[in-house]
C-alpha cells in the first residue's frame, strides 16, 4: 500500500508531486526548503533555512507515523560551499544522535534565489 501526503506547498499542485510518500516501510520526503506559507523565510541565514527545511521534513514524516529516529538518509543541497558548516550544524542539531547516512551537494541554484538550502529525508519503519 502507498500513502501520499501534501503540505499545501506552492509547487506541489503546479508540478504534480507529493510532499511525502510511504511505500511499505519506506518513507520518502520530497525536497524541503525554508518556504512557509508560500514565502521564503530566514533569507540570508543558511543555518535557520536548513533547520526550518528539516523541521518541515520531520513534520511530514510524523504525518506518516514516523519520527526522527526512523530517518536513515538525508541529503542537503546548498548553493554555496561557504554554507556547509552552518547547514551541517543544523543537521547535527537534529540528527546527531540518529546518525543517518548523509550527503551534502553544492548546486548552481534552487528554484528561488533566496533559498540557500534544500533537504531530502528518507525514513524506514521496519522491525527494530
């Protein structure tokens, strides 16, 4: 069985995607940015943008019945290598005890130039 959720984000309907999908025991969360109520927040602050984006991803997982401890992979896309320490600090704050596998990539840009970071999260709900 597959369960899909939306968050009401401005691009979900326009581009035809779900915020998160639960397929069996695997939950996949689409790229999350620091976009709240259709507005980019924490402009110029990579730490707060990353923290906000991860909180949106975790909120999505909670709606599917999973939590932070179920996270097995994270990906962070940043627009400037200089942001890596701040984004990494936000990741450690939220996932330091969970220690999922993780990737950080420097990209040419994101959909809105005020966005400094986009994150993806994968979680697994299996037998302990």
